[in-house]
C-alpha cells in the first residue's frame, strides 16, 4: 500500500492531479489465489458521469 500508480477515485468527477486518489482496495485472504486484478478505464465510468470511481476488478480462485 502506498505505491499505487493509478487513481481509482476522482473527487467530484475531476481529472486534475489534485483531485485524483487511490482509495479502493481488495483485501483477500491468503487462502484465496488471485488470478488477476485490474482497474477499469476512466472514460466509461468517470467521463460518462456514472461514478467518480473506476471499478477494481479482482478474479480469484477459491
């Protein structure tokens, strides 16, 4: 934590450096395998006005 390179939250839908934050995390038990994780694209969510967050997608094997 703390070394995230991409923001997940755009305060008030602004894409300005002072309005970008990474605040969304997935906490997964060590017993569960993470197959892949990705952030959604800014355009279909934030630019479209649907959300000020981009989705955090995590595929796991239980």
